[in-house]
C-alpha cells in the first residue's frame, strides 16, 4: 500500500520555536528582529569583541591600476589603514579585543578593510545584508564574525552601538546614508559615548557635500563641523584614531568599572 494513502497517526504540532511556517510569518516579525540582536551579541561575547572601528565606503572601488582608475588608491589606503589599526589593537593589553575592524562585509572598501585586518592577523567583522547586487560576503571576514542581516535597521544598530570610531571613505548612496545617520546621532547626542569620525579624502567629501554651505544657510551650526576630521593618507588617519581612542577610551578621565569591561561595549541611549 502506498504510504501516502496511510492515515495520519501523529497530529502533533511542532513547538512554536521549531515551527518554520510560523517563524517566517508576519506574526513572528518581532522574533526575527530580536534574533538579529541576540545572535550577533552571542558571537561578540564568545569572541570577546568589546568595540569596533567601522570602515564605510563604496562597494564599487576596486584594487586596480591607479593610473587608469584614480579611485583605486582608496582601496589600498583602506587596506593599509585597517592593517595599521589592527597591529596597534593587537598590542593592547586586556582580556577583550579592542577596536576590531568592522565593515559592511561586501566588496570594494569593505573588502579592503577586512583584508587589511586579516593580513595583520586580527579578528575582523562583516555585517552583511542581502541586496539585489554588489553584496556578497568577502573572503577576508573572520568566519565567526561573518553576519547576514535581513533588516537594515538591525545592521545599522550593530554598526553604531559597538563603534568607537568610524572611517568613511568615498562612496555612494549607502555610504552617504551611513555618514549622515551617524552624524545625526552624534549631533543630537543620542549616543551616550564619543565616536571619532574620520572623513577620508577631503577633496571628494568637500566636493560631494558642501559643509560650509550648510553652515551659511543656517541648517547646521558651525560647531557641527567639529564632529569629524579629514584625512588624506593612512598615517594621518591612524594618528587621529590612535590619539582620540587613547584619550577617550584607553586613558579616560573616568575609567569604566571593571565589571563592564568583559561585555561588548554597547552604548546606552540618552533618556
């Protein structure tokens, strides 16, 4: 007799957390969102990642001959800077990993950052997201720290809340979005911590965003221009990062309680 014709003898339903139909439904959206917080958090704890330096930039900038593609220098500079930061971080004493290079996990500047950190024998984070094009995980991310997100806002949460510094290389819509979002969070003091922001490539950024015009038209304050610094070479960018991270986090005026140093350093929002 065909087994398909046999009467069903087990009407037992799966428990809710194993019911894939339910987990994929609109009713379980809150659980899916929560999982994109808890699953990365568990990995960060296991890998002892306390905080990060985030590299943003175009997925379209490739490592090619700079004579035929002047933008290619930004790939090499991102790789060099990530290697310098990681070498410095590896020398820091402590039980947690500090200032780990983190990127969006894709190609271009993201790949360069993860690659430079890997070349320095450091852990490196990739926060990937499914997109129609240009977004496949690059091969230089530490496997245990290679994440795939569905929700943009949860991915942005992990960019902002573990970061102590951000380096923004030339990029397109996505990079502009990330830059403006973090500048807004810092400007409005929604992050209860200091984030060092470096815009890499002054000529590019001053051509693409006329910051002085925003001041002239009164849409930002002149003091808002102090929220970031420019750098045009890896050595300058590294100096900005090293000096500020040392001042605000390695030798702060008010050190953190010892009990907080073993956890991923997730910033609290201001109430």
